[in-house]
């Protein structure tokens, strides 16, 4: 008798593309705004403007996980800010890629999927050089993305990077947007995919993850609640004593 796991069942329904677009100020965007519009124009692509969907930073984890389960390709579309991703994109990773779902024991929901990074930088490419003000080649800032994919058993595809978004010519911007749309429309028929190694998941031993009751967050929360309870009790007793004093003096 063959048993179908939840991950396999989700995989059977997969095949789509999920684009997560994150830009704190779309009106000020010169390139990402056009990339967002291009993604929305490609049939079969689901696009989520994170800052539009979650202006209060309260992410719907179940909805996001359901969208990920249906996708074969997950695209992170955003400008590079301080050598990383915008704040809401990072929060999305923290909240949605949960232990036991995306990684760790039982966390196989994303295994076998592809992760593609489509980013822009405000500075020109030559500024990402040991002899220039960014001090490193741009590839030096990619390991957190690569390892996020690896921990979830995803294949990290060669990123699509557009440098110098602030100063690039209109022709260069238009050409880049066309390439992005063409790539989305032709996935998974990308020649370079045949040369990439299969996904290699990074198992997390259960012994490396503390039990829930030992989690720092839980301990901090418990300490906070205890302090609040003690503080409220103290204030209540003080008020009662003060009221008793007032009655006695009257």
C-alpha cells in the first residue's frame, strides 16, 4: 500500500510561479515598479505586492504557505537595501518559513522547488569591487539567500541582477524588464537548469532545536507576563492602601 505524504500531495498540485514583490516605496521605484507590472502581465504567474498586502506587517501565514505549496518557482523581487532585502520581505521569511514546515524534522513543504532572486541595486556594478566603496563583489552578499534555499531543500537559480537602477538608460531598463518577463513566461524551459545540481536539503537534527518550552521567546514571554502580573498586583495593593488611608482621614 502506497502512502501519499502531505508534501507529495502538495507537489502534485504545483507547477505555478509565485512572485513576492517587496518595495517600501513603489512610487519612487524606477525599475522594480515596471518589473512588478511585467510579472502581472505573464499568464499563470501569481504576484503578491507584500507592502500592499500587509501594510500593517501582519502576515497571513496559512495563506502564504498555501501559495508556496502550489508553486514550483518562487521569485523574490526587490531592491537591495543595505546589502539585503527590505524589512517586510525579511519578516515574511521569518514568519512563513516555519520550523517543521519549511525546514527541520517534517519540514519538507518546499523541497524540490526553485528559488529565483530578481533584484536591483542603486549603485553601478563597478561599485561592487574590492577597490570601490562597497568593498566586495556583489556575489559576496548572496550566501544568505543561497543558504535559505538550501535549508528548505530548494534549488537556488542564478539571480537576475540589474545594477545602477538610478542611473541606467531607459533602453537598458526596458531591455531588462523584457528579459524578466520572457524568463517568467518560459519557465521551466531555461537551458541552464539542465546544468544545475539537484536540490540538496540540509537536515536539522532535532537535538539542535530546543524544546518549545525552552524557546528563548517563550521564556521571555513568560517572564514578561509574570512581571506584568506582579506589577499589576502591586499597583492594585498600593491603590487599595491609598484609598483606605483617604477614608480614615475623612
